[in-house]
């Protein structure tokens, strides 16, 4: 069986994988990083979103072998070094940007990718960027508000939907 090696959340990891092993499987089953969720298995929901070399990727669509040597960040890597919630995670908590929590890891990872590219997005830009992530509980309003708050913008004027 082929061996794959990568850095996950700043830590070197490796393991033997079948050629068909998806990155999400390698992370969840091989590394115990269960914060990356498997939702639809068709890349529609975004619950499996991670970053590979800084780019937002749906890990259910990528083979683990294809990211050999890459830098991978999962939701577990978004926390502060002391284990407290990172800026985006805290904004989701503060602005009630989650309900059941299933989509939350993917939403946080998508938000982080957006804010890395566009530090002060508009509400429309946030909504557009999150189109690849599905939430069945919140109605998105508070998720958008959380992303805007994480960008340092004043969200007090955003009307409730």
C-alpha cells in the first residue's frame, strides 16, 4: 500500500492508504480528526471543508495521495495555541452562527478562506462565498453576521431576518 505524508495542523503525519482513500477518510479515520464532517459524499454540502496549502478544499473530493507533502488545516487547527476558540470560531459562538453544529466546521473553514483573501468582505460577498456550504438549521443570517464580525466589522446595524 502507498504511504502518504503531510503536515496536518502543523504536525507531520503519515500513513499507508489505498489509492481510493479520500482525504476526509484519512483525516477522520487515520488521524482521529473527527471535526471534519462527512455530509453528502458528493461535494454539495461543504461539511468536509479543509484547507490544503491555504486553499479551501472539500476533502470528500480529494484523494489522500493527491495531497502527499501538503500542508492541511482542519477545524481542529483553527483554535488558538492555548486551546481556546480562534477568532472565527468565537465569532460563530458570539453571534449564534450555529445551531446543530454539523455544518459549522465547514462554515468556519470557508469563512477563514474568504477572510484570508478578502479581510473586509461585504454581506453579499460573504453570502456568495458560502454558497458551497449548506446549513439546514440557521437560515444563514447569523452565520453571515459571524463572518462579518470575525472580519472586525460592526454588525449591530444588520437587521434580523
